[in-house]
């Protein structure tokens, strides 16, 4: 199992970078830090399309 943490520093501003990293690194579990987005602005659909869920 591959567990990773990623300091995204603003998920909506860096979503493209995050999605590219997820595709390259292929971690099983990711802990995102510094999201800087309220729940209603979290890009849940894009994360799910990349094959991940969010809690």
C-alpha cells in the first residue's frame, strides 16, 4: 500500500498539478494539506474522476 501526503496550498488553484501528480504517483491513500477551500468549493467530482474519494 502506498500512502502519501501532499501540501497542495490551495486545491482549486493547483488542481491541475494535483491531478497530474496523482496520475504519476498513483498512491493508494493521499492526505491533502493546506486545502484552503470550504467544503462547498472542494472539487469532489474532479477528485472522484481521478479514481479517489474524499472524506
